[in-house]
């Protein structure tokens, strides 16, 4: 297959768009439906990435790829899910301020562990030794297939999120998010529903961390900055936090514009790419978040379809 | 005994700005009931502007505190009028306000980096003599910094607790409608609160900056502990914030002395604070059910 049209920049840019779309979809279930303020997205992402990396590189496995990859990826995903259960147990019945503190605190703890456990993670210097679980000949072909696998995974997440929206469980999550006290008074297991949702969402974020780690092939703690959480939040809020496709559209409009259009196609001076563009990108993300919340709080796609249907039916 | 003395001296001299920053953060938190993530950038602005005045205009560190604090106060008021007041008037929910302040924080953080440049910067304060306090060596400069922070913290505490404006601030924080009915001008008092909070943040940032260095992440790196202190101290009074801030500084220093890496101290304290909030949250939830 001729891959000449696919540049390394484009592969990385597309990977970022799809990955952030996946994170925003999972965040949609937590923040958009259940109203769990998860500001520690990067913590769960990093848990998956580092657990996978440490197991893959530091453990002498009796079998090679693809089993080595599958076992380590499963461990990374499960570890992020367990972390989600513990953090979720801590915060799920607390107010939004404590949720912010708990999730943000967890992300900071993951960063600290990634920095201090040098014998395992390589600390601030980073850790190499990761590779694709297959060999197709060229690096570009390997990366293109990895991108395709990520697209399939995120499509699976999208399918899951759409199913949750239409299921009785999804309706319970919406009820819990809208008015938890009322949902509880009607006998709905609000805490358990939130905890389960947080666990599944966190595991999904861990899996995306695994995918990113393999693409990068070198893990470093600077990947655990707040910028990734910001990207997922901006994508979700811009697209529409109440809608299934909101995170996907938001990721295309934010990451797609900056990581693909600006970085690959705009004829900007080379000196800008080192420092100016990344800084301006974060400023634009911050400004976008403010502008959307001030002028179109429901995002581009607006409110939930069922809300629109109810308004039409009841003439409100 | 030596360990306790070292912990107290190091904890208070290194982490005194935490008390000041937490007081400012608590003022806004008590009034609005929401978390202003962008408060961390008032620290960064204070540190950057103080450093700029100190290194470019040749002002001493202590004189540079004046413009640093004032500019941070104005930034705080500016963000209130530009974003937080309109958000309140539009009936924005608590979660949305937090996300809004998160976006504002990112915008200001990288905006400050864009304006003041990318390299890490330093204050020009020269070298000072070292004093021994409870057997621990502390530079004269740090002693002065601690004294300044304590004076400012006590001054702010007295202003809030004893002055007529402080009474108005507390009244507004407790019950806005009753405060209005009592003749208090909410807009003036609210503006005053945001200004004082910003000044406290800016001064804290300048102290943080002079103790180490100035970078765009200065405020953000302190935010979690400022937030933790205020949440653990609760909403009751500024006095409890001062006590919680001082205790946190001493605990961090003690853990630093006992553990092999300073980041482990932060790890232990974050974990401890999260457990405290969980236990307290449960109790509050049970009370709520009754």
C-alpha cells in the first residue's frame, strides 16, 4: 500500500485527534451525564500508560508479542480501572469542589510517582524500550496501522457511549446527574451507578494511555501535564457535553485545527513551532472554553435530543 | 526535639506564602462558594511582575511587593467583572464556573509566559547572612520574608475580623440577601474582596518567586496545596485557614526531613487530605440526610 501521502506529522496529528475524541467521549459519560467533575483525566491516562510501559519493559516475559502486549495492555487498563474505583469511592458522594480536589490530587500523585520511581519509570529522564507489537517493515506503516487500531477502539467507545445513552442505565445516570437526591429517593443506587461509571471511564482512559505509550515508544513524565485534561474538557464543552458526538466534533475542531491544519499546512516561520505555537494553542484552548461557556454553554450541538423531544411533545 | 524545631522553622519559613495565598483563595471561596482555579495565576502574575520591577527598574524586593500586589489585585477584580460576575448573572452552575475558571487559568498562565518569556527567571536579591533559629540555619532574607508574610496575614485577619469593611465582607458571605437588606453595597464589597484576595495572591507569588525562581507554572504548582488547605480548614473563619496553612507547611517540612524525596512528602499529604475530606464528607452527608 502506498503511504506517501501520509506524513509523520499527519499520523501524529490524527492520532491526537482520535485519542482526545476517545477521552472526551469517556468524559462525556462522567461529566456530561453523571456530573462527576473529573479534572484528573491525565492521571488515569498516565496510570494505564506507565503500568503498561513498566510491565512491558521491566518484566522478563516468557512469551513475546503480541501476547506480551496484550497482557501488559490489559494490566494497564485494569490498573486505571482500579484507580478509578478507589478515587470514585473517595469522591462520588462528595460535592463538586471535593471531586475537583480528589481527581486533581490523584493526577498529581501519578505525576509524583512517575517522577520519583526512577528505577521503574526512568523519572524525569524517561523510559524507552517500547515497540509496536508487530513489524510491517517501515515505521510509517507501523504507525499507520496503530492509528487504525486506535480508530477501531475509539469507535468501540463511541458505540458504548451511544448504547449507554439509550439504555435504562444511561437514563439512571442522567437522573443522578440532574438531581441525585431525587434519584436516591426513588430508590436508584446513585452511588453505585456513579462508581461503576467512573471505574469504566477511568479504565477506558487507561487503555488510551496504553495506545499513546506504544505510539510514542518513550515515556516521559511531561506527558502527564494538565494540558491533556484541558484538551479533553475543551473538546467536550465545545462540541456539547450533553451529546454523544459532542466530544468527537470538539476534538476535530480543536486538536484537528491546531495539530493538523496549523502544524502541517500553514506556512508559519519554523521558529514559531518550538515555543510560540504550543503556548498560543493553550491560550486559544483556554479562551475557547471561556467563550463557549459564556455564550453557548451547551456547545455546538446543544442540549440532549431527549430534552428537545420532550419540549416538542409538551410544547415547552 | 531537634526534629520538631527544624520542622517548625523550615516549615514556616519555606511555606509561609501558602498561608497568605490560602487566605486570599478562602475569601473568594467563602463569598462565591465556588473554586476559582484562575486564582493560581494571580500568584504567577505577582511573581513575574515583582521580578520584572526588581530586575528592570532596580527596586528592592520589598518595594517591588507593592506594584506586584496591586497589579495582582487589579487582575483579580478584572477577572471578576469580565467573567465571574457575568457568569453569576447568567445563573451558571457551580461545575460550569469551575470549568470556566479552569479555562481562564490556562489562558492567563500561557498569556503570562508569552508576555514575560519562556526561560525561568530569578529575582536579584544578592546574598544575606544566616541566623540560627531553634538550632536551624535560616537566611536573614527568609526570616524577613516570614515576618512580612505573618504581618500581612495578621493584618488581613484583623481587617476581615475587626474592621467595618471586614464585617460587611463577612455579612455578604453569610447571607447576601440579608446583607443587602442591611444597607451593604454588594458590588463594592465584592469588588473589595476580589481585590484583597488578588493582592494576597500576588504577594504570596512574589514570596514564592524570591524563595526559588519564577516560571509560568509557579502558581499552578501551589494551587493544589492552597486548595487543600482551604478545603480542610472549612468555611468557618479565616483564622482556621491560617492554622491549617501553618500546620500544612510544618507537616510538609517534617515529612521532607523524614522521607528520602521531597515529592514523597507531597504525596503523603495529598493522600491524607483526601482521606480527611472523605471522612468529613460522609459526616456532612449523614447530617444532610437527617
